C-alpha cells in the first residue's frame, strides 16, 4: 500500500466507488493511496441481506416520515424495525455521523408501537465502537436501541460480511438468539 500523498485530502470528489455484489455503489476508494472506507451504502446492503436471510422483509424507509434508512418487517411475529445506517466517509467526520444517527433514531421514536425495534447499523471499525461505549445503558434500554455491527473479512479471493445484533441491556427481545448471526459474501 502506498503512503498518502503529501497535502492529499480525501473527499467524495477524489475517490471512486467500489461495486457491491449486486452492482450498486459500495465503499469509497482512493486510487492515489489505495485507502478504502466502509461506506453507509455497504452497511445498508449488508443489513438488508442479513434480514432477508433471517426471513424478514427489508425495504427503504420513508425519509420524509423520519423512519431511518431501512424498515424491516417480519410477517409471522409482527415485529418491525426502524434502522438508521452510518458508515465511514472520505472526509472523516464519523463522530458527527454517529451523533446524527442517534438524533435520527430519537426523532423516529414518535412512531410508538410495542412491535417497533430501533437500531443503529454501522461498521465495526474505529470510531464506531468507541462512540457506542459512551451511550448509557439506561438510555439504550429506554430507546429500545439495538446496535447492528457489520463486519467485513477479506478472504483469499472474496469478501465475507458478518452482521451481529446487540440488544439493549435489560432487554427481553432476544433478537440475537431469534435472528442469529449470518455470514455471506
């Protein structure tokens, strides 16, 4: 890997997008220094794939109604998810993106229903684990906020994604047991 060029600032204009397996735009990539960012689009793709494998129906949320990025329904147990996705960006403002995601989840709380679960989906890379550690357990419990971690593992000739759901402390929802953890590429 080449070191970053002197005075080389990353932004969306001097990076390219790497395709996901379905052909849509995925991670950002800098051709000059070969750096790669785990994008929000990649997180959304992995979360949708995960919930599809778990027998749920994911679909794009209505942004005008402040429903997050992804809505997920499960026909058998009437469970619904509102998921906000965040990822890394070339400009490197993930701290603000995380705070924005938390705000969007709080705004989505106006849709009160015992069947609604809320989640913030993000890559399990710096700085997101550090950001989640700063959120108080009682706040997570009150908001019914789940963390959805997307992990990318590079194999010899392919990329494998793993999605993990972390339930709020004190929760009885048992999403981790019911939905499981899937790996896919």
